[in-house]
């Protein structure tokens, strides 16, 4: 986790705090052409916590790729999964274990 990206006040958010604020894990598979061999496709997998439906981190990375990386993008496919949905989290004060 990059501490510059997920700051709350002067401290970094924990993964649990991020999940409760709506962040989810976004995984993108990018297909790009090799700079010297345009007929060859290669893949790159990117993963980070992001907020749906706008996906500012993913689209920021795609913009960075288009400006700074020589291999032009062919296509991008991605999936986003919220780790905790609003109805799935609850505060548990105790736990009982039965044999």
C-alpha cells in the first residue's frame, strides 16, 4: 500500500478502514503490444484498492501507461470486488466455540 494514496489526517488508512469506506480490490489485465514487435501481444496484471464505479486509481494508471510506457495498450479488462458489503459487516463482542 502506498501511504501517500490512502492518508486520513496524518496516518494511512488500514485495509479495514478502506473497506468500510467503500474501497474494493480492483484487478486489471492489460494487453499491450511490444514496442519493437507490434504483432506480439503481452499481458500485465495490475491490482490495487479502488472505489467503484469511477475507478480513479485504475484510470489514473491507464493514463500513466499511455503517457510513459512505450508499449501501446490493446485492451484492458478488469474486475472489482468489494471486500465488505454494507450488510455483511457486524461488530462481534464475543465468540463461543463448541466441540
